């Protein structure tokens, strides 16, 4: 019983955590500027997310699997918008 609860909590958290990117996505869309975000930071997180995704997909751990998929989707949006709205100096 306790393991089921822990697993469900992990699956919820694994899915919910990347959803906190939504306010960032909305902010980028409203401002149409990403000058205050580091391209190095965005590409670093995105590339690590993409590299870890194959392991997330092949694991039996559903929390990790959900996190991997949802995180790549939402952080890809963040990274795309940061690159799209980067102003040329």
C-alpha cells in the first residue's frame, strides 16, 4: 500500500514538475524577448533532457518515464522561444 502511494506521488510529481515551465513559456510569448535568459543555460538543460530521454523511455519506472517525456516537450518549447526571441545586438 505504501509503495503504491509513493509510486503515484512520484508519477504525479514527474508529470507536474515540467508543467512549471508553462508560466515561463507564457512570459516569453507575451514579452517576445528572451534577452534575460542565457542561451548556454537553455541549450544545456535542453541537451541534457534530450540525452536522458532514451533511458527514461526504456525504464520500467513510470515516474521517470513521464518526467522524461513531459520535460522534453515543455523545455523544448522554452528553448525554442528563447532562441526565437533572442535579439541580435
